[in-house]
C-alpha cells in the first residue's frame, strides 16, 4: 500500500489549488485522488466555459456560512492575492459587467496553470473514493486499491452536477469521524412557481433587471423567465437564502412611478419593460392597460406592486440545475486558521464540502481557492518526518 504525506480527495478547483500550493512550497509526497477520468470538470464547464474566478467585491457578506470562518479564510488568500497568483501564471482575467472576473479565452487557462504548478504530485484519476479509516495515519480506500497518508484533505465538493461526478462522499467520510454535517440542498438554482404565478411561465425567454428581497438581503441583477419558473443571476443568488416563504421582487428598480402618473401613454408603453411582461403583469394584478392619467388611486396602488411583488416559490429546479449546494461539513467543526478538523488531527476540509456557499458571481471559486491555500499553508507549517 503506497504511503503519502498528503492525500487530497477531489481534483476540482480546491483540490488542485491545494496540491499546487503544497508542491510549490514543500517536498512532501502528495496524491490527488479524483473519481473522474479528467480533473476539474466542473471548473472547466463553469461560466460558459470561461470560469468566473472571482468578483470585484469580495467579503463575507456575499456568503451563507459562519462569518468568522469565511472572513478568516478570505483574509488568508484575498481576491488580490488570487488575481496576482494567476497573473504570475500568465492569466490575464477580464472584467464583465464591471463585477465579474473571467478567463479571457477558456477555463482551460486556469486548469493548465494549476496542473502545471501541481506537477510532481501523483494524479490518480478514475479512482472512486470508497472510504477513509484511521487517525494520525489514514487509510484511503478506492475502487482501485488503498493508500496511506499522514494527512487527508477533503476537497470532494457538493452534490450538484452529478453528471460531472458530484457525490456526497465527503459528508459520509465526515460522519464516519463524528463530524457534524448538514445535508446538501440545491443552491444557486431557479425557483418554481405556485399556481398563482403561473402567468410567468408564459413569459419564457424574457429577461429584465430586477431586485429581490429575501431573508433580509437585497440582490439586484438580471431575472429570466423560464418554462419551469424564474431564473437568471438575481434569482440564482436569491435561492441561496430562500428556504420557504415569500420573496419580494422589484421589477422596476430605480424607476419613479410617480413621474408617469399624469402621462397620457398607456401603461404598457409608459413603463420601460418588455410589452409581453407588462400585459401579463397587468392581467395578473387585475389592472386594465389604460392611460396612466386615468388610473384611480386604487388602481395606482395595484400598479405599485410591480416594485414590490410578493410571492412564495413552490421549490427549486433541483440538483440537476443547481450551480452549487447549501450544506456540508458544519463550520464549527473546522479551525478557521488551518481548515483542519477540530476533532481529527490531520483531516482537513476545503471548498464546497464545507457548509459555506457564496452568491453567484465568482464567490464560490474564490472560497475554493482561498480555503485551499489556507489549508496548504497550515500543512506546510507543520514539522513532521514521514515514517
């Protein structure tokens, strides 16, 4: 049975970054075990194949998870440090919509840099992880054999994108060691509708700028109407904070309705939204498409709901459409300064397997990379001699 100083379970963004950092800064023997035939498939597919690396504004307020843990990890490897790291590797990210950092050509640019820096690690592809046993000296069993390690890093990701090999093996390993876990649930995903909102299904393909208030947060980006319900960037981020109950949608953020109150134009023309949407909305709130200056006080109150439309989604589009997951290994189980389990020495947890999830827009890759670097630094700082 081959023995390593460090075995990293998962060859995604977090796993590869951890391997790269360890390889660059230590002479430790390292293996990355990945169930797929190729590494980083989710990273490769993300952002339309161009990988949204990070965001212009990165702090704990954009994450669902323990604030102390998230802040500590982001301070350990900041957005600026991430951009500099890939810049030194030859990547020149481009900014879209003044917020999102993307690869200029393709996600392969990031993957190539990480694989290059991790060169010298054993990359064991097509190995399905079965179990991890033992303490201080771990035994990792795969469907192709067993391996020993002094340190094990759980970088197994979440349960979204099952077609790319996603699973809950990380939670099962954590549970074996009596670590508290929260079941995975779909996040960054579209929301389905109650019958009252079925009028929105007829608008499939239409998008507009919208603001959503959910669980005390206010998010603003594009909303997309879909056959199943509502989607788009703002809905995906809102789904992170929605569990059940109502959300409020402002379909006209920044628009002063009082300015059109005396206009002679009909409502669907005076309001700068797609006409199909306006006609469907007016019908849904039982309002005639009439000249603005002919609205009664009661009718104008109905119109104002366009900026505060409350609805209770019936659910989500599910794991198959989710960009990420809520849930994972509980934050209180992890030391923020090292990403090491507070209970099991030598067991580390990074990336999406931890109960930390960011909004859409590069936040989850930032978390994956940052947690990986914090973990690698902690392992590098430990003085030990392999047996």
